[in-house]
């Protein structure tokens, strides 16, 4: 990260280094031990900057769900190695890329982003597994991004194929993650707090790596251990908003209509007694990732600023927002501008790509048209190492990328209409390709302007 007159040398490498540093600070292998402390006869778990002591418990039921679940299980084993309390064989539900056998855990490889039958098998297994817990036991849930897709359990009368179809329709509609999860929760036997029905009256503590903007507990992995503020009526409103109501399977329509009338079918709310023994702790989040990048810049004497946080908007709109703030704000250059959240893409074409790749190309287009003389490097990438159904985490572009695009006779307008960002960025050699990171706290954008 050598600098000259305040400028960064090798900006592309520096942005990638900053991104990787942010990821390292939200990986369970680096942070989980700060939240779980044990002695021989008790376990203490951190929540809201204090530790809750679990002393008089007979046994622990560990369940690890999400893209970081293997790392979480391995660290859990190390932390509890000397614990004299009985620890039952745990359960891991993980995506194929991050799957690995872990001692004392049974592993299920679920589907992501498309649910599969292994995930359904895992959900049914967990239901039976938790039937053995009682009020003197602790169910310890270690939760990370991806849980919604990895652990499908449709309500009676709906098939896994129904859930897969509506999930695909919602993602492609441009609905945000909270809206998507509101629908998922009302079609599931375990989401939207319904998992706690299976654990009650056991004590439950859930340690969470948040991949949801604003860390809304009811949205992370569709709120397995959290009360659900959304309703069946809200679910129908979301489907109408995105013009999906008449496109979804008839049996899903029928179930939602029934749920609006029959309050017994509604997801459990905050005043439900089943949550009296439940605690939830956020151990990593998008903002904590951004903050660690900002602090690292300070250490390296790189001028930086957390620019936008909690981003929730379409990639096209975000690219315009970035441009407008660059144009209007009095920013002293050079500077690294750090942002994060989760964008959406309204998919209309049949190309290949992801939201970070789409954003990079939209930003490229806007900057060329509006601020053609501005020098910049932009990294936009997913913290899980995967952007949509591709092997790329995202992309790095700069003010010279547009020229490369023209040199290769690539029609940017047509490729964007076809949502074909991956193939474009591949030709430009602008993809960020890294291995799965074993964490997931949504997306990060790092913009260096000079």
C-alpha cells in the first residue's frame, strides 16, 4: 500500500487487500471465541456486551446453519473441548462449496441459492433431533447467511418445488431480502420463529453472522429463532406489489388466503411465551466489516470514509446515487469511500451475472456519461465470495475500463439488458474470483477516487 503524495500505488491490489481484511474480521474462526466462554461445568454466551451464564443445564444441542457453519462447528468443538456438560452430536447444514466433515457433527449439504431435497431432509432431521431436548437443555444455534435456502421445510400441502419456484420468482422480481423472507416465513414450518416451537421449553441461544442490512433478526435466514412482525396479509401485498400473485402456484395462493383468515396459521409474534427462554447475539455484520476496513485504512494512513451503509436499492439506482454524491459533495481527493449493504437486480434477460457485477457495469456507464474525467477504482463484491450463480465474488473496474470495453466491441447497453455482466467482465479481466470465505455479511463497495 505504498503511497505517493497521498495517492495509492496499485489501487486494484490495495482495494482487494482492504476487502479481504474486512472479511477476516467477520469470519467465525476469528470472532466466535469472543462470544463463547466455558469452564468445566458451565458455558457463558455474550449478548449485548454482557455474558449470560448457563450453569444448570443437562446437555447442549448444537445446530450450525449457513455458509459459515463448518467453521462455526470446528471452533465450537475447540471451545467446548474441556466442558464436562454433555454435548450431543451436532447438526451442520451447509452449501456444497463450503461442505466438510466435522467431528461430532452430522453434515447435510443443502442447496444454495436454489433449495434441494438434502436441505429438506436436514430440516426434518432437526425437527426429530430437537424433540429430545427439554427445559434443562441448551439449544445452541450458530447461524450464518444462506439459511433460508439451505433449510427448506414447506408447510403441509406445499411441495419443495413450489418453494423453489416462488423463491426464484421473488429473486428475479427485484424484491428486497426482507420482502423475500417475509414470504418465505409464511410458507415454512420452521422459519419466522417456528423453529422455537420445536425447542420450547428448552433454553435457546442463537449466535448470528448477519447478512441482512440493518441486522433485523427476523430477516436473517428468515428468522429461525426470532419473532416475526410480518403477516399473511403483508405476504400477499408483497406478491401483488411485484405482480407475482397471479403467477405463483394456486396452492400457495390458497394457503396464503387461508392464513389471512385463520390466525392459528400465523407465525409467532413477540409476545408469544415460546420466546421467553430465547436469546439472540449478533457476532458479525456488514457494518462491522465496513468499520474494520475503515480502521485498517487509518492504520495504513490511507484517507478513508464510511460513505454509505445499509444500502438497499436497485443497482441501477445505486450507480446514479454514487455519481450524484461524487458530483455534489466536497470530497477531498484522494480518498477511499467505503459502502455496504445489499442491492437488488430486476432480471429481464437470460445472461449470467450477479448484483455486484451488474452494479459495476452500471457505475461504469454512468461515470463515463456524467463524469468522464474522474479517475477512480471501484471494487464491488459479495463477502461470501460468490456473486449470484457465478464463480466470481464481484468485480474491480476503473476509469479506463470503458475504453477496454470499446476496444473489444462490447455493446454495454445490450449486455446490461440481457443481465450478462459476468461474460462482459470476464472478457475485460475485471472479475474478482476468490474462494468461498466461510462467512456472509452481504456486499461491500470500495471506491477510490483520486
